[in-house]
């Protein structure tokens, strides 16, 4: 597996990943706003993809990243169903932190609330906790109406740990 900056040719792969998680996040594949967000992140070199070592057309995972001042945001992180629990998400996060985060800073991500069915099924909350994120304040519900919670990780001066 290799993690690299996303390119326009990866756009269909992002839609393929989105199709696998719409039942948790709400409609994305046909959503023009989602399309615009993915393309904007790709243009700004703020999107990463995980691809298989051997030539293949499907993405293993994708990440959209953003920053404002000393707060960085994981806007979207999805690992394909067949690659989950294989280290893909961890590698995407490692690359994003190395590439874009300099401390002191906070990194934030909004994920499922504890009562959301996707919280356990996706493993997202446990994943972020293993990476040093801690649950913070509640966030606005997702487009499907499910609860959301902000997770935050403090990065000390000098960069990510």
C-alpha cells in the first residue's frame, strides 16, 4: 500500500468510497456539494489516497484535510470495506500529520456520537482514540440525523508525536 496526494483521476474512487458509507453519513455520491468539496481538496493538494502496491483501480482509502490558524481538521476519512482493520486509516492519518501539522496545534475530527449505530460498526471512535484523540463537545447531527461528536488531539510544539 502507498499513500499519496490525490489527483483528479482519483475522483471516481472517492465516490466509490462514499457509496460504501452513505448508510452512516447520508447521501454523498449524487451530492454536488460533496463533489465540489472533493475536487476543491484535490486542487488544493489537501486530499490523500491510499492505493494498493499492485496496480488496481479501487482506492483503499481517502482523506480530506483542512487548516485554519492553529487548528487542523480531518474533514473526511474513509477506508474501503475490504481494507478496514488493515492499517490503511492509520497510514492516511500518519501521512496527513507528517505532511500538514506543526505544533503547537490541535487536530479535530467530527465522528459518530456514542449512540450512533455507525460508532461501533465502523470502529471510528475507537480508531481516533487509539491515535490519541479524545472525545470533546457534541457536534451538529449528521445529514442522516445521527449524533456526532468532536474529537480533538493536541500536538505539542515541534510536530506530531
